[in-house]
């Protein structure tokens, strides 16, 4: 399982980069290469990244401790 509580992911631009890159790559694949499978896969990966890194992201310091 991936680790999403790394301090590098705290700033919003660092969490937006993978989403923007994946959507851009999907557009590139669809427009310039004319494929359909790879753009769909990249859009799916972008949707997952959006959900995990932006929609449901909780910064590490704000998470409840496991000891409580």
C-alpha cells in the first residue's frame, strides 16, 4: 500500500502535480497517438490520485494518534 502521509505531499502543488501530469498524458495519448486504452487508464489513475491526494487527504500532523 502506498504511503500518502509523507511530508513532501503536504503542500497542495505537490499533490496537484501527479493529477495534472496524468490528465495531460491522457490528452497527449488520445490526441496525438489516437489510442483509447491508454488514455482511459491514465484518466483512471488521475481520478484515483485526485481522490486520495486532494479529496480525502489529511495532513500528517492533523491525523489522530493511534495511541488515543
